[in-house]
């Protein structure tokens, strides 16, 4: 399997979910093995380079965030990472003005479209996927959260969510992960929040850029968005979008059947770290 980058430069801009600021980013191709690297061009610091790696993760309560050794941070990378994963991009250089990724419409479809429009270029270097040879399991039994990677000749995700909510209860979805399946079933699924969370988030200077344009807000009787849901089970499908991005913090394709129950970014990151320590 060849490493891959994009063929042409791409510009993307939009509002950041948590700070509500305008974010500008430029995706640039690279000529050799580089990994997935961000440069915070708004930071006047000698070290404004942040490489995607599991050891650079921090504060995973509300998203997937990375920082470098000097504490320069970048928030909410999971939707972009998910798009890179399914497009097979292993190496890219991203200049970004702002401390978080643009939320766009709350899904990853626009990232996928931008990457596909840029074109995909094979590099000379080879890359071997991480092949899970025996079960890797993380559990938080007290919270009823579990995630595991099992041996499998391919990449499949089975995900269960379960909320104690009047409208959103249990949902299950399973996906054989490839670009076609992802675009048809996952890429358009938006991030979501419950209406009672919004005041708390905003009081804590979070979700300042959140709106019904970039998230599904769930009320007691269903979505508050006028357009409704894109799929009846959009919520669990979005969780699959997230976990694909969280696993791709490894920077390497994976061969495994991943089973997740009530997982989230922190739980996903524990599995990513366990896989990294065992196989990388």
C-alpha cells in the first residue's frame, strides 16, 4: 500500500464550533513521508507545528484535541481526520489560522469533497496497515462504556449508543469501512447535542459557534432543526464518523473489527493508545 497525499492545494474556511471564530485553513501536498502535520500560522511561537500522534492528545471530553510540547493547541480535529482516513491520505501539511477546525455543517462530507476535488497522489514510500492479531479491549465498566478491536480481514465498525432520553434511546449501526460506504452512509451525519446542554456549554465558553446550521439539537420530542434528521439513526452513524477519525490519530490504516458501546472521544483514545503501544 502506497502512502498518499493530495495533488493540489485546497483552502477551507468556516466557523469554529467552540470559540465561534472564523477559521481559515490551507491543505498542502507533501513530496515525501511527512505524516499529518498542522501549522498554527496565527501563533507567534517558534514552535507552532503540531503533529498528529496519540501522545499529543489532550482534553478529550468534548472533542479530539492535540497539542505540541510547547502547549500550542488545536481542537476538534476528528471530522477532518475521519475524512483523511477514508480518502487514504497518510501525509499532508495543513496551515491553519485559529485554534480549532471549522465545524462546517457538523459532518465530514465537505472535507471529503474538498480532498477528492484536490485529487489524490501516491508517494514513493510504502505503508503497512496495523493488523490486529488479538483482541485489544478498553472498558469503563462503571459507566458501561466499552471499545475493542478484534482480528478481521478488513475494517469494520459496530457501534451502539444508549441514552436515557425521552426521544434518543438506543441505536445500533454496523459499517464495512470504505470510501463508497462512508460517503453513502456516514459522511453527512452531523454532530449532536441535547437542548439542556446548550446553556451549560455556552456558560463555559464552549459551543459559541454552534447552531442549528452545524449540529443536530435534540429536544424532549425530537430534533429542533427544521430539516429534521438526514437518517433515522443519524446519531449512531455520526459516532462511527467520530471513531474513524479518532483511530486515525495513529496515522496508519487499520485492519480490525472495532466494536464500540457508549464510547466517546476519551474511550476511543484509550483504544488508540493501546493499539499504538502494542503495534507501533
